[in-house]
C-alpha cells in the first residue's frame, strides 16, 4: 500500500550556470606605491584606491 508521503517528487530542472569572464576581461592595473607590486589600485569613476592601506589618487 502506497502512503501519500511515499510519492516521489518531480525532478527539478538543472540551473543554468553563468559564464565567467575570460582572459580578455583582465586589465593589469596600477599597483599601490605604499603596499608594493602585489596590491593593485581599484579603478573608480573619479579615483584609484587601495583597499589595503587606504591610499587613493584622483584621476
């Protein structure tokens, strides 16, 4: 005898994966003068900023 809880649920459709940016999207940026070559400055609309030490420069 089959109980109501024993019924199988329909399988969900697999979710689509988003495509990641390839090597064309990478642009080497300016490095932070205080922190060194391993730390890049973030590019903003009106400035470049370092998230580690807080250094920034206006464009």
